């Protein structure tokens, strides 16, 4: 087991308060939230539980900071974002351990995925801060007018993020919101607030003006709901499960907030008979089991052509049997615990329902399940029908369901037989089929002979019940900007 760094232990031992107006302040109430280590079910620390009054204070601070932040030269906004990304890189080991202790993911995964992505994302959007432009338009009705557009920040952004990628999700929201001149109130998930609070210390250190970024810890009813409903918030950006997203839509309609929602998924992977089987097995394995299966994009519905179904399934089962469950700080662990007792119970409930409804568990996991912590044995199901819960609902755990198809049309129909439309995977060597299937699948991202690739420059977001609006890339900027048209009479 890797030792906990002294700096991490020191941070965790502090009294954790709210970050409002550039200062750490106590909440208006006396409630605090326990923060757990999911690897051993122990309490790491407690954090302030924000309530409606605290949300009022955070929104007021963001509103007060807005004129100065909007007026700040774009090059300075870019510099601050760049410096924030650089500082995270310098403290990569520390941030990785914090997320491992609080979320359960392996430190190796945090170092390989979360840290590079969040730093790259902040630096990518730093580059956009100086490149936001309007247009000059020639009216159809005559040339005696000078007409142009301005792209302006929306105002105060309320950001609510999930627990599966705690630090990375901060970057998803902070990067585009700040580059476009907005101020922000960010609420991390109640289960995983620690890396956001450490980030707040870095935000102050690199010199962001007071109130531009405010971080409030708390649960959904106490902090998330009043943030979503607050009339001082101009936009809500939310990443999380679909039911909560629907509640946020209802809460946000009071002042017609702008919204972008990245919600749940039930993503398919289609493995055709001509696929590179080694690559397809390894790619599908990662699509299902990375981050303990706690990914919105998890390709947990695997559909395989009849001709290779048996061989593929056995290879996948063999690969799953190599997983070693254990604490994320243990370098020998390849899968950590789920984030919470609640999530462990939920995922085990799905596994039980699959068995009860007639599906068959074919996985042969070799690694013992630790007695302490929120661990779930990685599972492979076969024999599931389309109406089963394990095929219809988002499990958010290490569970794959492998089914069959006989032709391309059937494969596309199976892929689209879901209320969600976040991502999908296609494994084939037929270039014509690639484009036919990619066009036919109803999902925001189609991965071909790969899965789970993310890049700050590439847009990402869902169709159908998986939400609306885009994260990442140039497209995400649109949801943080509003266009103003100016007509000037030249006569």
C-alpha cells in the first residue's frame, strides 16, 4: 500500500469550510457532512453542509465579481486559467491521492486520465479566452445599416458536478465558464468534495479575483436545489443522472435559466464478425470496467455477431478474471471500490435483479472481494432480454451484459433500443459499414475500433434522455455565451 503523502494528510485534517468571495467561511448552519474512504468505510473528515443562505451568499459574491471579471483583459483570464492548469500538474500526485482516498479509484487511473485531462482542458480553454468574436452582417434589405453581433457572457453560472471524476468535472465546468467571462458557483458531489476544496486553495494562490469562483459543499436538497432554483443564477450546468436532471429543469424554469445537461447513459458496443478480436475484447473491457464501471459512457450493453459470440464472450470473461480488487492506493489493485455504501447496494441490487429475471452470470472472477469497503465483484451476464432492468437502466457499476445479433440492421436496432443516447462503440474492419452504422446509431458519440477517448478539443454530449448541450471543444463555448445584435443607422 502506498503511504499517504504528508501534504494530503495535512489537507484532510483541516477544518473544511465553504469557499465564498475568495475566503474560506463557515456555513450559516451547524450541519456537517461526513466524507468517507470507500476502500475501508472509515470517515476521512467532515465538510460544511451549505444551505439556502450559503447559496445566497455565494451567488451574491459571484454577481459582485462579474463586472470586474468581464472587464478583465481576455489575455489575463487566459493567463489565470493556464496557471491553474500548471499548478494542478505540479501537484498531480497530491490531487491523485485525494481523489483516490475520497472516490476509490486507483491512483494509477487518476494519474493517467483525470490529471492530464483536467490540466489539458484548463489550458485549452485558456487559449479560447482571446478568440471570442462576433460577426459583421450585411442586411438583405439595404446597406445603410452597420449590423454586427457581440458574444457576451451569460452571467453567473451554477455548476453541479458528480462524484465519479471529482477533480476532472471541476475542470469541465470552470474552463469554458471562466474563459467566456462568466463567474461561477460550483457544488461538488456530497460524496467527493475534497479535491474541489483543495482546488479552491490553488484558485486563491494563483490569483483569481475574489468571488469569480465560489465552491460550496453540501447535499442535493440543501445546496443543489437552491442553487438550481436561484434567481441570481443565469445558467445551470449539470452532469449526473437523468432523474436529477429532470428536477433541475423544473427548478430552473423560474427565471428561464440557460441550461446544459450531461445525463445518464446505457451505451452499446457492437462487435461485428470481422472485428480485430483482441482489440475488441480489450476495448470493450475498458468500456465497461474502467473507473469501476462508474462512467456515464460505460459501454455496458455489448452486442456480438453470432459467428464470434462464443469466442468473444469467453475472452471477455477471461479478461475480467484478471481484475484485482483492492484499495486504490495499492499499486497492485486494478479496480477499486465503488464510491459509497449506497452505490454498492444499488449495483448489487441490479445484479440480483438480473439473476431473478433469468439472465446468467458467466464471469469467473479470481480476485477475492475485500471484506471492508464498498467493493463489487466485476460481473458478466449473458442470456438477458431487452425488457430486463440490467438492459434498460443505468447500473453505474462493473457489470456487462453480452447479447447477440445476426446482421447490421439488427445490431443498429439493438443499439438504439434505449431511452439514452450518450455514446456507442463499433468494432469492424469494414470502412463502409463504419459510416453506415455511425449514421444509424442515435448517440452523441460513436467510437470506432476504440472506446472512451476524450480530448479537450473534441465536443461531447448526448442525445435523447442523455441530455442536451455539449461539453468540451469549441461547441461548449456556445452554452456559456449569448449573442447580442447591434444595428447602427448610417444615414
